[in-house]
């Protein structure tokens, strides 16, 4: 009995419940097995970036989002920036591109970082990119010819889940299933 008490963690506050759910979601991502018939793209991402994504987007109402950044020229995500000043409704998310561009030029580029993609949440069970999402990503990739892939996971807050997706330059009209390779 005393051993059970030592292992018991209190989850009575909303903050502790959120942390517990984030840990569970990350563990599901770490242990998920992919279907051998589907070739999926691996997205190397820091644990903290996934944690921040789920804490800041996964714990809010749908149509919230933010930007993934990582080292220039490497397929590696090191940070997630929550787009707190975005325009969002229950059915749309529009990034605050003025603030994001300012952060890109003032903070990220001087630190050797570049934008790797945008994550946002959808309502209900909509775990794929919409036509509007694909159109937006395509415009960004056309305007950024060095970007070979665009990481665009969908967060489902009602299920506290993430569906990692990637849009590649050679197939900009559709998203490809991916998986997170979580690195500490």
C-alpha cells in the first residue's frame, strides 16, 4: 500500500491534468507503429516542441496554431512558436504573418533558424488538411523555393491527438502521412 502511495501522482488541478495528457500523447507518438505498406516521412522533432504544441494548441478550442522552426538546411524541428495573435474562428485559422515575419527576421534568422512548417488544430475528427490549408501551404512553398518540405500536422484537441503530415515540393497538391521521431 505504501508503495502505491509513493507512485501516485495527483492530477487534481487542470495544469497537472494537461501535463499528464501531454505525456500520454507523446508516449503514444513514441510507441506508434506504422503500417508497413505505407511509406511515411520521419519528422525529427525535439520533445519540447511537441510538448509546447500540445500544451498550447492541443489544450485549446480548435483552429489555433503556430510555427515550427529549426536549424537552416537541416530536417529537424527544435521549437514551436504559438501564434497567439492569429485570427481564428471555430472553423478557420489565419496565421499572424506580420508577427511571424518579424520574429523570422529579428529572432530566428540571426539564430540560424528557419520556418519548417505550421501546425494547427481542427474541430471534431477532421484530421486532414483542407483545400484552403493546401492552397496556403502551396503559396508559401512557391514563395520559398528553398523549402523542400512543409511540416503541417493537424492537432485534434477533442481527442488530444496529433496527425503528422508533410507537403513536399514535388507533390504540393496533397499531404503525405508522416510520423514524429522525437529527439531529446
